[in-house]
C-alpha cells in the first residue's frame, strides 16, 4: 500500500529551502545565526544595505546628531519616484489634456487625489529636508577633510532637488503653475550675455536662454513638453547618478564623528544591523505615516486652467524661490535671479576649502570652536529664510506688504518715487564699499575685547546719528535705517573678520571677504531702498547694467 512520506518539521523545511540551489542563487549566506559575522554579511550582501559599513560608531547612532535627514531625503525621493510613475499613467503633457487629466485624477481615478497629494507634498518636504540636511552637515563640521568633494556633490544635489520641484510645478497646467513658472523663467531672460534682457546681451528674444527653456517666447505647449521631459527623465537621471556618487563617497570617506584620541582606543563600535538599519526603517515608517496623513487631510492645490491673458495679483514663484522674487524689489533680475544664486552656490561649494581649521568641531555642534564659519553660515541662512517668509506670507497685491491681520481688499498707496545715483557717485560708492571693506578688518588688532568693541561701536553710532540729525534734514526713520544697517555692517563686516580672518593667508582672506561683502551688500541695498528710496546705486543704461 502506497504511503505518503511524512511531512517535514518547520525547522527542517526552513533549512531545506535556505540550503537549496534556488535560494542560494538569489540570497547570499545560509541559515541566520545572529552572530557578528552573519550581521556583517547581511549588510555586505544586500544591494541596498551594502551602502552602509558593517559596523558604525555609537556616536553616529544618536538621533540628535544626524536626525536621519540624509536617509529621509532619499526615502522622499523614492516616494516621488513611485507616485510619479503612477501619475504618468494618467497624464498627457499637452495644453489641451494636461488640466483635464488633473481633474480626472482629482475626481475620477481611484486614489488619484491622494497619490497626487503625496507627490506634491513629498516634493516640498524633500526640498526642506535636503536644505536641513545641508545645514546639519555644516553645523557638525561633516564637510571637512576627507569629505570636501562630497559636500560639493551635496550642493549640486540641492540644486537638482530645486530643479526637480520647479520643473514639475508647470505640469498641472493651472494658473498657479503657469505664472509661477513665468516668474521663474523671466529671470533667465536677464542672464548676463545669455539673456535678451540682461547686461551685455549678445542674443535676441528668439535664441536666448529663456527661449531655450520655454521653446518659444512665452509659456506654451513646447514649454509644457520640455518641462515634462526635464522633470521625468533628465533631472532624475542626473540626480540619481549624483546620489550614487554621494552615497559611495559617504561609504568610502567614512561617517563623520569626533576625532578619536589615542587614549580612547579601542573605541566602541556596534553592528549596523540591527542598530542603525532599524532606526532608519523606523524613520522611513514615520515619514510615510506623516506624508500619508498630510495628503489625506490636505489636497494638492489646483486652480483654474492656465490662462496667459489673466495675470494673478500677486503672481508668486514656488515658496523656495520667493526669496529670489523678494530680491527683485531691490535688484534687477540679472542680479536677483542669476548673479546672487550663482554666488550662493559657489560660496557653499567653497566652504570646505576656505575653512581655516580642518579638524576643529568635527562630529559635534560646536559654535565656540568654529565661530567664524558658524556666524556667517547661520547669518546667511537666516537672511534667506527671512526673505522666503516675507515673499510667501507678507506680500500681497502689487507686491505690497500686508500683515497677516490686514485684508487684501484694502489697496495700499503707491510706493514713494525712487531715484538713482549719478554714474560718478555710483562708481565711487561701489568702489569704496569693496576697497574699504577689504581694508577695515586689517586695521585693528585681532585680540580685542568683544564687549568693549560692541559698546564702542554703539556709542560711535549714537554720536554719528546726533551729528547727522544736527547737520542734515534726515528724518528719524532714515536715521534709524542708518543706525541699524551700519551697526550690522560694523559687527559682521569689521569685527568678525578682524577677529577670525585677519591672520589668514591673503588668498583665503580675499575670497572670504568678497563673499562676505556681497552678502552684506544685499542688506545694505535693502536699507538704502527702504530708507532713502534709492533704486540703483550704479546704473549704466547703455549696457543695461544696474546695481
């Protein structure tokens, strides 16, 4: 009589499956034994996890050290990839169908509104998280030797993240998208030499950089198709390639942390699995829960269909570019939209090479150990987010300032008439600003007493204001602007570099001071615009050169 063989026990069945040729061909290693060797092999044999070292220092596991911002940035990129592919099944990049497809996603496609909201809010979250990740890396000195080049790659990835979000902004083809992209691409027309409206223009409206971006003279069908290709193919490919290099350099350069002193050896390390990986999975899970909940509660905005003949008032760029848009109040587009962003990116890339001390403050938040770098970086970040806040929340119709409690139905009076300095005075002011700015920090001794210097500066400012009030017809408001911006320049343009920069090499001193003077120059220009209604410090209309 035929008898069936006895069923194997669960442990035996598991062992047979793990030891089978099919299993071994797909997964490395044998039965899990939870030993240090198995935990290391689990990391090294996994296509995703092998980006991590097999063991990490305990210091790197502290939540308050990295906050998981790098991993969250990559996880948000994965969410964007998955939701973006799903959206592509229902989207056609033509001016006749794009908006209709958005409506179908909102009301006809199952979970279409939720998927679109996840894509939208993940994009905004990724921009913010990448910026915060860069700030964290700087504050902990994690860009220092041997990680200088990886910091540069990170800055380029920040630009790619902004471009990813910006190119996707047009795709819904509604009023918000059309005019946000119009504002952004108008700045490209002001590029020096390459833009038809910029200084030293060499190209016309039919072949300048804005025409290349739009595929025409205005935002239209060609623009939508180009932005679709950029958003779905070109920028993700470039960003993905840079991420691979970025992760590889993190792996090869090792994780940052405090320098290990000889007496601290052997230092404690723990297995990446499960200590680090579990933390990353928990962070990804919490991120998914937050994005999903936010997407359920708040839909992605969708306004009326794009109409080039109806201009919203105000017409705003995406929030991460409203800082640049706010600068248009004080500068021509070629400065606000091209020169200043380029200087910001170049300044960020130069940080590891300008830092005078390659060892201090690595792996910890140490303001006292890196006062120069911390002061200027936090000052610049503060300026940038202040401009974003003003542009996003305080600007109303006609780009006037409206406080949160004021109604946009009440129109503000027109701004006072502006004027510009004569060209001779303009050349003298700009030249004196940079020459004096380079010389002043070198005139005093670097070992001064901070409290005394701040007190003397304040007393000097009060005395100068008294003389100006007696000898001129300046109003108290104008004197207030002079006092505030003058004192800010005295602290950040004279005292800080005198204390920390004056003893550096001539190359490092000159490069750093040029960047500092440009940063402070933005504030000074804002001051003279609000206090004295000066539109241009220097204007050369023959070549469309205005500052």
